[in-house]
């Protein structure tokens, strides 16, 4: 008992030597007002930091589910664990944790009988057989981009891209690999569709008759515009290896009589002319000098009164709230020698330098906005 009493007294002495009210006060006094208030309330925790630091696990789980076709298989109806595992070709060891993790992430639903089915969102947007499918946006991530982010620290230290498929010099190599080319074009189409649908409603197409999407890949944007506006014709200007993908995509939508492929390289000559030119998620791939060069070429190619539309994941002008745009700029650090994202204010300034007028910035989707100007 005496030994225990002595230990407790020693503990009390140590605590009284460093009373919390005394030790915390000078530290709180040096903090900004909002930080000091939070600390006084005892509301500071590491929860948000830990959640962000471990978020790669949830991300990779979703990407694997898309890659394996989980949501497409379940679109036909609920399945038990063994049947679903067999259908998507995975080993039984990780199946239960994998599917239940998707339940916890609210990507799947599990009934009382233990059968799995899609959530409302995944059934609509991650079934490959539905026109609303957005999983194509992840295909390039699965095959290439996710691994690149493991080298972000090296990219920050060196300022150099961390992939051999550099955006500036390796598009031809990227397109030469059928798997990578298909993943890239499917990603572009999935990312473009909601923007194109918004653009079809918000731009005054009645004032124009022709449209060419510069670097337009499979042609999703002109297809969506042409579907909504029967008087519009035009097509896509892009590197020759993409023409088969374009032809197949456009024919599938019954628009091959109004839309055509313009093969070329915007480094090697002028851009084709049309009433409206679009540079969609193109400028962020390149350094500032190239950005300005492309804007000048677009101006030269347009007729008087013609319009240029630039759409991107713009960074907010204060560079502190638009997370998607800022992280997209880090993606350019990883994958291109000089590419970077930019603010709407930046783009307006460059377009003014190229002599565009009546320039406006307008949001199109939750993460992408357009900057439009007139020649």
C-alpha cells in the first residue's frame, strides 16, 4: 500500500508541475484567433488528416471494381458472393472484404440474404451498357495515371514528368498501343459528355453553322452538339491514328454525313476553319508559350464574328478553393514537361493578348468551366 501511495503522490506532483492551464496559455496566445478558439474548444483532431491520407484505399477499391466490371455484371440483378466472384473472375480469399468494402463505400447494397446489388448511382453511371456510363473516365487512370501519382515526390523535386508517355512528345506512342489508345479515348469521351451536353444548352448555336473540336479525340463533343442542333456540321481535328476511333463513334450515332475527321498536327500548320472552334482540356497539357501559340492559331483560323470556346478544370482566381483544378495541375507536372492548369483570369488575359473580344467565363459542370471569346 505504501509503495502504491508513493507512486500516486509522485504522479500528482508531476501533474501539478505542468498544469494544463499554465502550459497551454502561452501557446494559444501565439495562435491565430480561429486556431486558438478551436484549441480552446478541444475540437482539433487528426481525423480529417488520417481520412485524406488513407483515401487511396477507397479510390483503388472503386477503380478495381470498375476494371473488373462489378457494376455491369450486377446491372442484371442481385448475386450472392460466390456467383459474383465467379462472374468477375476473382479469388474467394478477398471477395467478401472486397464486396463488403463496396457496401461500406455505398457503391453496392447487400440484402438480408447476403446478395449484392448496385446502388442507384452505380447502376446508372457505372454499367458499361448504359449511355450514362462514366466509368470510361477511370480507364486511363487504371492503366496509367494511378501509378504515376506514386512518383509525385520525385516530380516535385525534379520538376520533370514521371512517365515515359510524356504529353508533348509521346502522343504517337500512346496511340500506337491499342489498349492505351482505347483507354485514353474512352476517358476523353466520358469526361467530355457532360460538358458537351451543358454546352449544347448554354452556347448560342443558332448564330453559327459549323464547329470543329481541336484535339477532339473520338468526337463526343461535336456529336452531342450535332444531336441537339440539327443545323450544325463540322467535326474533329486530331492526330491521324485517332481517325478509326472517330469514324466508328460518329457512325454509331448516325452523324457521319454531318461530321468528319480532319487529320493533322496543330504544331505543323494552321488550324482548320469553322464558325466555332473548341479547345477542350487541351491548353493545360502545354507550357505558357504553347498555350498562347494555340490561341493565336485559333484566332487566325476563325472568320470575323467566329467564336473560340476553351473549357477546362479551371483553378479559382484566388487559387485556394478549386481542389479539382489544382490537383489536375499536379497531374500535368507528373505527365508533361511544361503543362499546368490555370485560372479563368489567366485565360481571359491570354485571349485578350490574341485579340479576342467579348470574353466571358461560365461554369458548365461541377468541375469544368468555359472561357468563350469572339473574333
